[in-house]
């Protein structure tokens, strides 16, 4: 039972981090930029993105990742 719970929690963690990074990536693409790669680690991730717009777009791209947690909180 404990091993099953651990596996489920690890899968949920990786899916949550991946969706978070997808949020950053999609926001950058929406700003006319590119998503170059997503790197996942056991307790985090990194989206390598770029866009041609200024600081307001930076804020949107930065907030897009955490905003993905709202529907995931309901789902998980």
C-alpha cells in the first residue's frame, strides 16, 4: 500500500511539474516566441523559452506556470 502511494505521488509530481513548465512554454509561444526545451528533475523543472516582447510579456510568461496549478488543485 505504501509503495503504491509513493508511485502515485511521484507520477503526480512529475505531471504537475511538466504541466507547469508547459504553461510557461505556451505563454511564450502566445507572445510570439519559442519554447526550446523542457528539463525535468525529481523536484522541479526548467522551461527554456524566448519571446521578442518586453517586460509585460515576461510577467505573463512567468505567471503562466503557477496559474496552471489552479485547475490541477481541483483535479488532484
